[in-house]
């Protein structure tokens, strides 16, 4: 998560370029692909929880694109480049592992919650998952709206500055915090205890990535060490 000042809105391009268009297409492709993965693993298209999850993620993606198209389309172009020159090695490991683990959650959830009923999760946890994923989406969109350097990878850019506005005044990495909440919420919404295994693994990877990125920012980004003294916690207030 890269943090400019709230008054420094850096719009690198006023319109989408080929990277931005490619990024949108790729993201929608993987979201659309999640629906047949869910339904085929469940063995039915009449899986309400699966449809709810799909609609939530699709709605978030549309909101994310519309927000950036309005305030910073250049960021869509930058995020559409995915892995760029100068990307840290640990980010490449994360990028290679995130997608297969994400789909593994969907496959296991469909097999567990619908097809074979390996485990049973109480309905109240599904509602909890809905609440927490909506909260995570809100935090993520707020972080994107104030952070012109909300890149996909850890990459220190020229003239990059530290921000303390929005959710960055609460924790230093709200994007990762939202990601952890949403990935755990996915298993709750889909009603599968077994799918919490890959969900938890992704969460652990995100915690490690947070620690490595935070260390990188302290070493390489001017003003970040001072920022850590006012915003003390990386992911979870009062804990870490």
C-alpha cells in the first residue's frame, strides 16, 4: 500500500491506456470464472450462498473501477501492469500463490458445503461473513480513494510521499487488513469450515507480506519512519 498525502492527487493519465483496459478485462475474467468454479464444485447452480458471494465481488469490482475512473484513471493503468520492473521478490511469490489459493477456497467450499457436506457451518456465521466482507470492501475502497500509489506490488516511486488520511490514520496497511478480512469472510459466506484452510493460508501470507513491505517502506520511503510513530499499528489497532 503506497501512501501519498491526501492533498497530493497524482493522476498519471487522464484516460485508460492499454494496460488499464487489459487490467479491467483480466479482473472481470477471473471474477466471471469464479461462478462456474463455484457451481461446478457444488454440482448445482441453485446455490444461494455461491450466487451471493459472486454478486458481492462483482459489485465491488464495478465500484472500484468507477471510483478510479472518476478520481484517478492513471492508477488503473499502473495496476494493469501487474508485475513491474523493480517489484520485490516476495511480491512475486505472493502474486504466484494468491490466485490458485483463491480458487481453491471456492472449490473446497462447493465440495464441502453443498456436494458432500463434509462440515456444517451455522447460518449466523454466514451473516457475520456478509457484514465483515462489506466492511472490508468499504475500507478497501476508502484506501484506494485517498491513495494514488495503491499499487499491486511493493515498488517505491519517485516523489512518493506518506499519507495519514482516511483509513491510513488508523492502520498503516488498510488494504491488506481489508484483504485478510474479506478472504476469511469468503469462507463464512460460502458456509465451509474446510475452505478456511486455504483462506487462513492466504491471510498468513498477507501478514508476512505486510511485515516485509513495512520494513521496505521504513528503509526506502522518506518520512515513513516518522509516520510509524503516529500510526503505530500495521494491520490491527492495539495489537499489531
